[in-house]
């Protein structure tokens, strides 16, 4: 029972990636992330600044393009250029995108071998088909946390709340690939508490503070809270009532749970993309 330290897991992953990056640099390869920031939103900028800082400390180079109020075509063009640039190994486009522009349409410009955050619908399709592909870093982070906590996934009852292309669906696919028995819940699910209470592994990615309380959780379960919400007081909280649930289950806190692990997975994916000659080698 109690809290799972995401920051510790993130540190371990980052250490391993730093070793991989050093090895690549010895061979003359400088792992490089191309990142497009299509907004002057302050919280996005501070997230990107911290990602860049961490990347640089482990030897990953950054090519950053900031665009102010760009059109969808401009964003797609810059992303497409990075994707065809042989010096760039991984490509990421930050949200929020210009109004009306879909992440999938921008992501489609990224070659699957450089799609380190699984934004191209082709990557999701390949994942569904059991072919090598990058899953979104957040979805991979969920699996890393479960692995680190030594949760046996074979035949485990897993419930995923949320079905977005960037979190819920890929998490469900990765859990199926680990031989869990997976139920996906969403806004139309009847009796969410009844479904969730069956779970040995409960993953929540909705975007609603305290959607999940102790009445949704089986005693002894493991709960991964992916949600990020800003309260009226300006605090960052997840989707789960952490104080209530940590009495009966293991749970990732927000902040300090999935977030830092996601960053580490993204860095690992960049090193993986830089070291691979074919997509088959990246995952
Ligand atoms: P979306 O808004 O795209 O999807 C939310 C999902 O939750 C939808 O499938 C929706 O169902 C479902 N949902 C909404 N209300 C309910 C409800 N009352 N009961 C059950 N299901 C419900 O969000 P994302 O998947 O992009 O993100 C989810 C959360 O994770 C957000 O808080 C986001 O900020 C956070 N996030 C965190 C990341 C990290 O690294 N930690 C990275 C990415 C996201 P329906 O499909 O029926 O509408």
C-alpha cells in the first residue's frame, strides 16, 4: 500500500539511457531530438525548457523550433522537415496545436522510425497489429511503472479508464501484449465503480480530479494515475483521490508519478531511434 515514487523509476531509466547515449557518441552518433513548439503558452514553454535541460544533461542534442500562432500547414511543414533531416533521430510536436488541427494529422508527418512519442496514427496501427512501433511515451511509462513494481501482468485483470489515442488505447494495447485481461472504460460506461473494483491493475487517464475514489478500488490493487489537472488554487492533481486510495492500494502520486517516467521514456526512445538502422530495432 502507499505511494509509488515515479521520480526514482525515472532516475533509473535515465541512468541507463545516459550510458546508451555515451556509447552512441563514441561511435560518432549524436542523438538528436527535433521539437516543435507551436504555441507561446507559458506552461508548455516551461515543460519544454525542462525537457531540453534533462535531455542535454544526458547528452541528447535538441533542435527546437518555436512558432507563434502558426497555421496547421506551417506546423506540418516544420515537423515534416525534421522528419526527413538525417541529423535528427526523433521528432516531437508539443500541444496545444492551432485550433482545429488534429494531432494525428501533424503526427502523420513523422516517419514511424522517428516517432518517439507515438503521434503518427500509423504507429498506433502498427502497435495494434503487433508490429514494431513506438507507443506514446506516457503509455510506455505506465508499463515501466508496473514492471518496476514487479506487478505480474499475465492473466491480471486490468481496467483502463479513458480511450484516447494518446493514452487510453495504447495503454490497453500494451497491457494486452503483456497478457493481461483488459477492460476499457469511458464516458459511456455504466457502473464505472463496479468495473474498476474488479481491477488488479487500474490505469486512469481521464482529466477529472477525484473521478476515482476508494469505492472504485479493490484492496491491494495497483493504481496508475495518468491525469493532470490544475485546481482552482493552482495545484496540480491527478484523477484519483490519492489520500483515500493510498490507504487500500499502491498508487502513483500526481505530481511525481507518471510524469517524470514519461520524460525518461521519451529520452530512451530518442536514444533507441538514434541507435537503430531499421524500425524493427527500435522497440
Ligand atoms: P482525452 O480528453 O483525450 O480523453 C479522456 C478520456 O476519458 C476519454 O476517453 C473520455 O471518454 C474519458 N472520460 C471522460 N469523462 C469520463 C467519465 N466521467 N468516466 C469515464 N471516462 C471518462 O484525454 P487524454 O487521454 O489526452 O488525457 C487524459 C489525462 O491524462 C489528462 O488529464 C491529461 O492531462 C493527462 N495526460 C498526462 C500525461 C502524462 O505524461 N502524465 C500525458 C498525456 C495526458 P470518451 O472517449 O467517451 O469521451
